[in-house]
C-alpha cells in the first residue's frame, strides 16, 4: 500500500467498519437525515466507482463535482479515487460563462451535479465538448426547464454498481485537482499528487503531531483507540478546506457531520445534538452569525462538547473572537493559515490582532522569500510566503502560471504563494495580505486585510471589505465597503476615520466609505474584492 487516499480510506474501513462515519442532517422539512458507517460509505463509493468505470471513465480522467454538501459529494470523491479518476470541484455559484470556462479548462469527461443546477448545466453543455457522461442528484425543482439531457439519475448509477471493491492497484502519484477562484481572473486548477496532499493538506495523518511514516500506520493508530471526535465542516465541500477537513476526520476513524447549506441556527442545534467537538468555518462571516444566535434566539444551547473552532481562508477578528469566547469559553479559536496551493502552513499566535497584525507560527517547510531571487529575506523585510517539499505539481492547463509560481531551489521543489509577509528573529511570520490586492498610495503599501481588521473592531461594524480606488494625487486611496450591525447607531465617514486612527497609520485610513446593506462574500465566507470595487465605483461617497 502506498500513500494513496483511496488505499488509506479502505484501510480505515477495514479497521472500524461498523463505526459511524458520515451523517447528513437535513434541515426541517427538507427530507430525512442519513447516517452511514465506514463500511456503508465504502460500499456506496464502490457502487458509484463501478458505474463510472463501466461508463468508460478511467485513470487520469477528470470528473466534476457540481454539488451542494451531502453524502453524494464525498461518495463521489472516493468513487473517483478508487478507479484512479481525478475529482474536480466546481463552484456552484458560478454563472454560465465561468462554468463553461471551468468545464473546458478542466477537460471534464463526466459531471455529477445537483438537480437545482440543471438549467446551468444544460446551457453550458454544448460548449464542453469533452463532457460525455452526466449523473444528476435528485429531482429538479418546479419551474426548472428540463431539456431532457442525456443523463443518469444518481440513484440508478449507484444501484447498478457492485458494492464490492475489485479495483486495480493504485499509486501515490494519482491526482486530485482543486480549482480555486482567487480574487481576480478565471479559476485555476491546482494539481496535487495524493501523497503530497496527504502530508501538506492533511498533516500526514496527524495534523498536530508526528506524521505517519508508513501507510499502514494510519490504520494502526485508529485501531489503538476511539477518541470520539466529531468533525463538522460547515463551509461548502466545493472549497478545498472543507473536503480536507472530512479527509482528516476519516483518517482518524472519526465521524463527519454535514449540512447541505450553512444555516447558523441549525449549526448550533447540530453541535448540541451530535456532540460536535470540532467546527471549521471561514472568518467572521460565518462565526458572527453564531454569536448573534447564541446571544439571542438560541441562548443556552449546549456547546460544551466543542473543543475547537477553526477558521481558514479568512481571519477571525479580535472583536468576534472575544464575543464567541465569552459565550463558549471551552472552545479554542484557531486562525489557521493555508491555501489551495500549499495546504496547511500554520496557526496564528495568541497575540495576533489589529495592533500587531496576523502573526503565524509556521511549519518548518514555510519561508518568506524575495519573489525575484527566491532567497530568504532578512528579518523585518517584506517578501512572499513560500513552501517547500510536498507541494502541488502545478496548475492544470497553465504552464505559464505554473512556471511563475513553482520553482526549484537547494534540491527542493517550492511553491510561491500570493501572500506578502515579514518574518522576525524568532521565525514568527506576520502575514501582510495578498500582493494582488495591495493598495499603493503615494508609494506606501497598504494591505486590505489590516484595514478590515481595524474596521471590524468597531462595535457597530458587522462586516467590511477594503479596496483601492484611483486618486489623481496619490495614485490610489483606501476605500471601504461597510455593513453596519442591525439596529446600530448611525455611522459616517468621520466616525469610521476616528475609530481607525486609534489603530492604523494615517495613510491607511479609508478616505471613501460606502455603506452597504450586506457585504457579498463567497459561500465559504471569502472576500469578493471584485464586488467591493464595483460597489465603491458605483456607490455614494461619504
């Protein structure tokens, strides 16, 4: 057995076949819940894998997952891995132009999609000439135009396949492709070998301890004890963080709980009912609604089982962290740092905050380098974050971007991340922000994340995004889109600036503020800076 994700999963299944593995809890009125043991999840994945194989889907071919959260998502991922096909995540918020690009760019030959997306799939299908096999989950809602696509219902595909394994040998070189939209441009697919993703994205079977040295050691650790952990990835599985969280749970032989969509009140009820120990989410956009619910309609909900709440992809602000900690004091709040290109890099230190910045204690494979020379920068100097060792192969169908992002140095392969950072004498990294979003105002570099953290420390600010707008004198100036807390006192530009002056240098203070009814983010809570720029360009100035 190699460090192949399907092999590793099957070794866990054979160790704890009757242990509960996956629970999908439906919202009230939307259907019955489903619970699968490890053996049942394995058999379900086998059935779909055999169906895909019989449909001519083979090793190295790409299968798209255009799905909401559910058992079918993880079942399809493992079905692909079992036959050495490549699962490819599809952002379900994409409109037709973006979907057409992704379907073509990823060379999808098969697609598993939720019935709600039938119209979009039908519209894009003529442009995706390689896409030849469609599997639809569920029944289209009323008023959906069903053009009689040449598809197979998911239930029929599953029923037709054998529950037995009977698959050929696999390799650590088998791939997963994770498409990431980023903040600008069209999505790009990050190509990961199974072994590299296992060690960089999943901690090698022990995210906070010593990675395994042999594949079989993973199952041996599971056999040694039952820790009773319950993992709850609340963001969409279409984002890499949530899927990797589920993998980590399975590698521990533990239970994963899923909701189809993020509804804060249902998340808290599930924590209480399922005795959830670990919740993963993305930033204030997902944690703040939990705070509001615990402070209001769900006051008194039992969250005593919670051991950790971790955020990846967006920073939890100091204000919201303090509010949640007052309500759920037993839970650790972790600001984790990572990306689709690097997996997990490290966790923020306890003294991170608006005054000191986002400080991260990184793993030994992470460094801050000069983007031109790839040499480590001196303490206090700004550079780009980079990771060596178990890194992706590159970007699918994009040799130019691959050459710009991946490099060889000192016998190691490195990936150059988009985040600017500094490092101090103790090796603590301060993440400044995405270089692509950096605002250059009169030669001074301003990173939106720092200003956003200061804004969200205001008690009346619910959410905020910061971007740059053209300025005749300075080249660019700082602009903010601010969502106020419901029922808060009125706030104007002068009030925003007065608050920021206590936390930021003068040149970083917003000169333009647009107050929006709601900040638009991705389904996982990530910033949508294109939207923010459009709002500022068309919004009223304060």
